[in-house]
C-alpha cells in the first residue's frame, strides 16, 4: 500500500455474514448505502477508522470501527436495521484537542472546556447533562454514560447545537474521548 493509501481509510461492506455476498468498498463518507447494497451484515475495515450509522445521512445509533474484521456485527453491536451510512474519520490530527460542552441545547446553560478525555462530567464539572457542544480542534467521541460506555456519537470541528438534530433524540452525554492516532 502506498503512503497516500495509508493516509486514507478503507472499509468494505458485505450483504451477508462472514464476508459473503455482494460487497461495497468505501474510502470516504457515504450518506446512503442503499443504492450500493440491499443490506449489510458484515464488514472489514482495512485501514483508518469509521463511524457507521443505522440510518441514512449519518443519523441514528452510531458505532466506532477501527481496523479489523466484523463477521457478524449485527449481533456484536446490536444493530437491528443494518448500516445505512458511514463517515470516515480523518487520521493523524496533529494539533490540540479543544471542545466546549454545554449543559443545554443551543450552546446554553453551564459550559466547560475540554482539552483531554473526561470520563465523567458530573464528577469533574458538576454538570448534569451535555446536550450541545462546540468542537474547536480535533475529533471526539461522546458517550451516553460515564466511563466511555453506552451509545456514542462522533463530533468533528464545528457547532453542534442539538444532538436531536443529529438523530440522537432524548440523549445527553456524560463522558468524552479524543480520537487520537489509533486508526
């Protein structure tokens, strides 16, 4: 694989378990996989990291996938309706990590700035919820429960005013982790 290929991600989706049936190879974001595959029951991440989503347009439950084989991810991850979209996570962020989290939607309520992982916002900041954020630098995973557990959501640089608008209705987040050079 060339140096250029190594800086990019590559994921292959298969219609059947154990990498069988028709396949679809992806090296970038794909907002709707239904035109490429009727369903997706297994996948192989050859390089990079991806977020996969159970709804089109990067909505609904999401799962972080790094290099490896997922022969029956529906059972492993509890995805009932299959993968409908995916987003490649840029690799090798070389700058700082900065994110401001807010207790309420529309970046209101109590706020705190993060530069490193936070395993429990309630203990660290006395915040009851995180319902919006502003990512200034880096890429982050937000987790529904403390200690990086439960449903997760990927956020990249920009303003994220409502997690509900991102298909995460009724969910607030309690822990945050930087996505570092682990892909």
